[in-house]
């Protein structure tokens, strides 16, 4: 089953939204999200994200690969300001740790080699509290 979910009340850290990173050889845009809100934690877990503890908060990385499994090029996640306007590349590149907002993820079930699970792919980020 696939669906799109918006998750609010998040703090953002280590954003790589303007330019993709390739930490393990796969290019991807990514963002660490953090929260202490128990409802938000449940929401993140329900879409297949694995949370860990860091500085008294629950955190996880949300990603979007630059290329699909079939080799098709993917567009970067949309980044919107608090007025729902797309942000300029320069502003996206300067999003700093501690910025706050919401994310939109596309969730899907997967099954490979006898294993299965649920995953979430980052599709949009809305910055409601911009920190440079």
C-alpha cells in the first residue's frame, strides 16, 4: 500500500536539500528530523522510519535518492517557505540546523529476498522557522 503523509512539529538538522550527498555511494537528498512530541514520534514510526535517541530527542534521517531503482532521474524534494512558496536554491543551501517545519513523505511497502517492510521517501519540506 502506498500513501502520502505530512508530518509536522519537526526540527531539522544536517540538511542536504540543495545538493545531494552520497554517504554510502548512492546519491541522495536528505534531512535529519528531530522531535520530542510523542504523537509525532508515533507518526514517524508508522511510515517506516527508524528512530534513535540523540540529545534527549528522537531523530531519524529522511531521504530521497537522485535515481530510481530502474535508473530514471528523480527531481529533488520541493522546499517551501512558511507561505507555501518554493524557496530559491541559495536559501535552500543556507538552511541551518535548528530550522523547524514539516515534511511530506511518500510511504510504500517493499519485499525483497524474503524480507519485507515499509519505507518512506522525502517529497517535500516546509520551513516554518528558518535558521541560517
